[in-house]
């Protein structure tokens, strides 16, 4: 019996992994999984259309190499065709387990969502928060912005530096080359 009275909120700060999300969902198999993205709630007929396991090797605008793995869930935002409620956590988990039986999914990979309505461009999202309520689970996605990684690293470094430190004058960004 679920005796939860107030929602439990887990922040992922755009850095959710497949394992992290599945572990948080595991005890709640019988609850509907509602997804929120771009200021809207997904329609109850949403459909996981594709699961991608990607390994990325990149070079940013400052010439810095990077690499990571992602699991990308492509979801079509469509209404229910037969009046059914939202997909249960158990079904969501079974879909991912079925995929994992056919292709290798890195449990620690960054989890990315590509979501869109029929005949509309998809949007890319990261995992923002997961709210566990007594009768449902709400997965709130956070828009993934485009960023200049060298500038982003320089700004983060400057914010972490002591107040009297040397200002970061070399961000390693391509803007120096122009």
C-alpha cells in the first residue's frame, strides 16, 4: 500500500542517466507516467517510437575534443486512440528492457528525450525533475540549450574563482579566431 502523502521530488539538473531514472521509477510500476515538456503535458496516447544508443565523439569550437554516451528516447505526443490513460511505469520499463535485449544500452549514459507532436519538428530535452505522487509519476523535461562549451567552462570557472583572482581572458572559444 502506498501511504505517501506529499510528493517526492528528485532533481536531475539535466544530467539524468538511464539507470538513475529506471531506479527511481522501479517501485512505482503501477502508476501512470506523465511527461511534461516545453510548458505542456504530453497527451495520454504518447508513444515511444524509437530508442537510440549513441556514442559521440566531438570537437567543440575551441578545438577541444569530448566524448560521451547517450540513450535517446524519441517520443511522439499523440492523443489516446481508445481513451486509455497514460502509459504505466511498468510498460515504460518493459519497452526499455525489450530494447536492451536487442541492443546494448549503457546504464550510465546521459538520457535524452526527443519529443514532438505528429507532423511537427521534434525538440530535444534533458531530464529535469521526477515527481513521485501518490497516484502518478511526473517526469518534467528541461529544454537543452545550444552552448559554446569553451565559453561555458570559462564562465563556470570564473564564477568558482576567488573574488580577487585573475579574470579568465582565454576561453578557448572560436570567437578568438575571427
